[in-house]
């Protein structure tokens, strides 16, 4: 199948096991920015709690 597509087997395996696109990370960053703009006095602890209230799962270290 790889020969038919003109790609190497190693390249196909690397593509197949590649991490997901950065889009999910960008969505999380956008949500953090929205929370920060809505409540500028919130620190990373409150932003993390607000993310959880809104249904996001994010580590406090990522928010910081």
C-alpha cells in the first residue's frame, strides 16, 4: 500500500503516530484569553477553576 501511495513505510508510521494538531491547544488558549479579559483580576488559580466550571480539562501548569 505504501508503494502504491509513493511513501516510505517509516514515513507512514511516523504520520500515523504523530501527535494531534495544535488546534485543540489554540482553542484552550483562546478560552483562557476570554476568561482573562472578562475578569482581569483573576490569577492562574481562578482561571483554572473557571475553565473547569466551563467544562475544560486543563492542568494549572498549562494555564500558568
